[in-house]
């Protein structure tokens, strides 16, 4: 199944709002670090419901915010969630961004970059559209160092790139980015039941759930365009 087909189905089922709720736990901490200024143009790559584009516009003060997604139904939903004329949503793929060279100040992506069919080409394309000094904040839970997300491939019928923390650092640099920051952001909002309530439908032990949310969390890699 293609990324478009998979996430068109998710959007039609209303699962975009569920993704937004779950991702916000750590996304908000990454977004708060972005150096967005009042006249900046920003991009939410793999925007889903568009919550990050809306947040960058509302809290970060961006003059113009775009969200791009490969699934038309996701984009249709995202458009319906805002009436802000300075926030726009587009259908497209990560390897062919519909923006001019040096036209974007900052890019954010949450739980989406690993869906790129050619992640190195996507990084090079991001570098093309970013202005010098612009940043790419890339946040992922699905990465090789986190053993608890390996099973995602069993219920997401799409090929995904499972890079490690070191892979992200090295490949950002290979594409031409300076890596300014890389760290794990823990999810401290998911409620973890007492040990007596395990196993659950999703977790064999409380220790595994704690490790996933509190220790591995979301990997944030920040690239800066030279």
C-alpha cells in the first residue's frame, strides 16, 4: 500500500485527530525550541491534521505556515481545522517540494520523515528550499535504537526507513546540514499503570512501557542549513 492510500484511509476514519493528540505530548517541546521570528515562513512536513503548522503560526509568530502531506484526505481535513488565511496545506511528496530555492525559514516534521521513499533525496530537497541558517527539526519515535517501535511495521502497511540515532546524525551531515542538536524528548504525559495491571493489550511489563515513553521517547535531530 502507498503512503497516500494508507493515510487517506486514516484520515477518512478520523484517526488524524488521534495522531495529533498522541504526538503533541513531545511535539510541543520540540516546537517550543524553534527560533521562529515574526516574518518567517515555516513548513510542517508530513503534516497530518496540520496541528504543527497551526501551532507555529499561533505561538511562534510565523508570518506564513504551510503543511505538506502525501495524502489528499489528510490535507482536506487539515484545511477544515483552520480559517487562518496565513496557514495553507498542500499535497506533495518529500522529494519534490513545491517551493522555490531559499524560500523557507524553518521546517518541522513529526513522525513522518521515515515515510520518505528516498530519505537522502528528501534531505537534499529540504536543504534546497531552506534559507541559509534555516533549520529542520526532525522528530521520530520510529528509530532503530528504540526496540519498542520495531513492531510498528506489523500494522503500518508502508515501507519505512528505520535509521538509528547515529544514522540521522551522519546522514544529515552527508546531505549538507550542520547538526546543531540531537536528543531524546521523553513523553511524561502518557499515564503508566502500576505493575499489578500488566500485562496489557500493548505491553508485557511496566518496565517496557516506562522505557519506551520515559527513556527512549521521541528522537529530535536538528539540522541547520549552511
